[in-house]
C-alpha cells in the first residue's frame, strides 16, 4: 500500500502543479479565517451585550407609559390587552403595574426646626421590582408607620436647589431615614394623619413608593376616583438598547426614559455591520469552496492522462479515490486547524485589550466558532469526496 | 482458468471493410483455449490493435460479443474490470503506455503493487538483468530508448498474476537477440502461471511454439 501510494504520488505530483496547490490553500485559508472571525465576532458581540459582567442593573428596568398627546388627553390608562401584549414580547422579562394613589395627600415634618410641608402622591409596585433591600419594607393594617422609598432625584433636588433657596439644612440619606414625617390623607370625612418614614432611596422609579399592601388599603378606604386601570407599568428587560423594544414602544405610542434606550440606534448600526460581515464571510467561503473544488478539478484534469492510464492498467476507482482523498483532504484539516489557532490567538489578544477598556469577552474562542470549524471540516470533506468521485467516474467512462 | 470466447465480433467503424474479408476472427465464433499460445497474423489496417483493445475493453464500439468466463464483457462494471485487469488479463500495448516522468523501476513496481504482489521486488532486477535493462532501471522512462521502453513494458506485464497475456507487436523495436531473450522470459512466465497468450503481429514468426495461428 505504501509503495503504491508513493508511486502514485510521483505520478500525480509531477503532473499537477505545486504552485496551484499552494494558491488554492492560501485562498481557502483566507476565506476560512474570515468566516471563523465573523462567527467569533458575533459571539463576542453577544457576550458584550448579554453577559452579566457587562450589564448595568439600573438600565434593566424601564417605566413605560402612554405618550400624552392632544388625542389621548385625559385617557392615558393602559388596557389589560395592552399590558398582556407587552408581557408577551420576547424582549420583556416581566411587567409590574405601578398603582397610583387616588387620594389627596401631603407630608410634613413634626419638627419646628425643620419646617417642611408638601403635597404629594404615591405609587406602589410589586416587591420584585424594587431595588431597595430593607427589612422595614412592609405594612399591614394597624401598623402606624408607612415605609416609603424616595427617588434619589428628590433628595438631590432638595439638597442642591430647594434647601439652598429656602435656607434649610442639607440632608444626607441617613438623616432622612431617621426623620419621621407626618402623612396627611384627605378623606370625605376629614383629614387623617399617619406617620411615614423613608426606608431607602432608589434610582429605578422616579416617584415616592409605598408598599402595595398600604396602597390597596388606602385606595379602598380613601379613594375619590374609582378608576382601576393603571397608567404606568415598569418592565424588566435584559437589554434596554434592543432596537425591537424601541420599535415596539414607538408603534404602540408608549414612551419611556429615552436615556436608557438611546443605544438602540447604535445597536441597529452594529447589527447591520455584523450582518454584512456574515454575508461577506458566507460569500467568501462559497468562493473558497469553489476555488478548492476547482483546484481538485484542475489537478484531476491536469493529470487526466495519468489517471486514465492508471485505470487502463487496472487501478480500481476506489484505489484512486482513496489516494486522491489522502492527497487533497489533509491540507484542508491543516488549514482549518491553523485558522482556528489564529482566531484563538487573536481572540486572546482582543479579550486582553477589551479588558483594559472594561469590556469583558471570553479569552478562549466560542463553541460556535469551533462548531463552525467542525462543520466546515465536514463540508470540505464532502466537497473533496464528491469532486473526486465525480471526476474518477468521468475518467472511467 | 479463464475462458475467452468471441461471437460475431466486429468493430463498428471497420464493419464495412471487414464484412468483405475472410477472417478467422471477425464475425466468427471463436473459443480461445485456456493456456494456449495463440498468434494472430494481421496485415496493416486489418484491425489488429483494435482487436487487442476490444479484448481488453478499452473500447465499446463493437457488435457481437466478448465473453470472459462466460460473462459478456460489456456487463463488467468499473470495479470488476479493475479486478480482471489486476488478476486475470495482462497486456503489452503496441504504444507501450508507460509513465514518462517516473523511473523504469517505478513503472514496473506500479503494476507489482497495484494488487497483492505476485512477486517480490527483487524479481524486477532479475528480469531486467535477463532482458539487459538492469542499468536503466533507475532512469526516468522518458529518456530511455524505445527498445528499452519496450522491455520495460514487457517486464511490467509480467509482474502481475494473469490467465491471459495480450501482446500487440511486442517486439517491434527489439533486435533478434533481445527478442529471443524476451520470448524466453514470456514463455517461462506463461508456463509458470499455466496462462495463455494472444499475440498479434504483421508477419509469420517463430518466436514461440504456437498452439494456434489465426488470420485476422
């Protein structure tokens, strides 16, 4: 078998050009390198978007309400159908209803040294949507202190604008948490006074939050308006920059914090670039496959006379096919291995560089890239096998 | 044992010419006896090479039938034909059909290792010695003289097992002395295998003791 292969190698190699083989190998290497890089870039891109270390917890919650226009003036409630539809969207993980207080309320300080009074309204949201971890966040009928969560924005507004203009002292979060406020609720039967205390500050929802249990109780007790439909919801999403989310909100005339979704436009551009790189990679690969199959075809054509003579002398089609596969397929494996190694090295370097920019991607190449390499080994095997089979059969007839 | 039998055989392109001629082969029913040395005498243009090529299944453009072991040759598919050529039929072409870019030894070795080797490789040296081409064995075939190439082709044909050896003017470029050496070797190898041969040539000759001489 060894002697047979050696002689065949002599016959076929002298007939077919080494330079041509080299050129075909270079063409295929370049194309494979490009397609594997495209797959790896896509994997990195997904990594950057979805991995935990790259995510910002604040950006994952969006408060959504209807856009107020002249047409829907006075009717900005969200219907159950609209909320259900929102829940069904793939980019929405959870929807929490923000319930507004339907009674007039005000808060004021007990202390005369710190005279403070303001009319206020509350909102409540399911506990799962709250980012303040406090043991005091509960209320049951009969308890006299209502826990509240204030937006950081309020405190900033107070400290840097209001206190300065009113000649009042600035307050830290800790101090505010110690103050017990007087909460006045206006009822048909007159004013009811309760106590309230800020238990935490949040960046997530820009309204004064109270526990849902209190909201339900107070709305039942004191509501002046019987509307039950909510006007605002908070959604949890993995990716606030998702262009599909932004498109959905726009199509349903909903609005949210534009600052959190502004990346969607850049994302659309990056998506397009990645898609184009896929298309280019695929086209290049198709060309590379064509080049390689043409190379095999040309090699077989250039040693057509030799192959014909071998067949005349009694070489079986299987013997020739085996030999030609042994000759043409191993360079393919070499090319794929080399391409995977190069992409691996580039990935390592890229990950190290991105780390310096506080972006985290895996240091090793993705399973998708390896899978693609395996897939192409299979495709190349098939291209080699069938091209050889086809031409041997052709020479046999 | 490998039976060879032809029935009403005629190559389509030569049919008009051959129909009017008296031939022992064309359009006849002939049984070639296994192990016999058969000479086919053929003047130019009578289809000598065509006949050898038909028997070796290099062409398909014929009417009538060729039976190898009672199986019509046209029914052999590529893999079966390869086995036939590796195990049962060997050939010396008139135009030799050697690979010009490899050495004489490689040309012969190719046929030795194409199947389970019939002989060890040392036999190549023995035969080359016998035919006087031992010195050129490692030369590129393309630069050997035609006479040398003819002897390379003869040794190549004798490297494999066979029941029938087909020869088309195998000594055309050999002098008397070299022809005698070649015929001795061929006869010896055929006898060793209990094989027969079909040799086509232009004229009468006394190279071998033929069992049968036919006119094409």
